[in-house]
């Protein structure tokens, strides 16, 4: 039996405000709110893909150094989507200035075909606003971040901070 090894690698980013609410996006193509992010391009480093997706979809720019877990997603024969792995990256906490800028500017023009709006979601409202898998993903990510168990995103042994400083 031949192994086709077709899998998608994605990077989503959890950013919280000073109240602990999670930044989530309402998309045109999925039910429920989602963490910002998307596919990591062939040859692109996971940290760089996470930074690119976050900037494209929200306008927020930051160096992504850590992930909070990897969520394996099964193939979906009805949509044709292959099995995938989503790295849940730690985007840290947004400053008050960043929160205000997101409210003022809204969805970046280049992302409006994909994203309708953003919301800062309290954990208590996740079940009402997100699909069960996404609510579980966010809760797990918050728990890992709060416990200090985040893991570095390395590329050939070097952290994103080291690579971007070079």
C-alpha cells in the first residue's frame, strides 16, 4: 500500500485582551467563530505562517515564538478536505492600543472576502459562539498558556526570536 502523505498544516493564533477575552473571527465559510489563522505555505516556517496569517487577517503584528498545542483534524470526505494539523500559537495579550485599533479599523481590506468581523469572546460565551471543537481548542490553549506549558516553535533548532534578530 502506497502512503500518499497528503496532510494540511495550519497555524492559528490565540490573542487575548487584558480582560482575558479571546480574539476570534467570524468567517464567510465556516459556522461559528474561529481563531485567526490558516494554512502554512509549502516551505514556510510555522511561526512565520502564524505571523503572516495574523497580520493578514487582523492587522496585528507580533513575533510568534510558542505554540500551545497541536490539534489533529480528520479528513472530511464531503468537503474534500484532507487530514490536517493545526498548531495553536500563542499570540500573547493585545495592548489597549491594539484593541482600540482593531475596533476602529475592523477587518483589513485584503481579508474581507474571508472574514466578516472580529469579536473579543469571554470564555463563558465560547459554547454559544463557536463550534464544539473550537471551544475545546480555545479552552485547552488558555489552560496551557496560563500554566506556562507553552512550547517553542523551532526551525532547525532556532527560535523565531533568534531567526528574526539575525
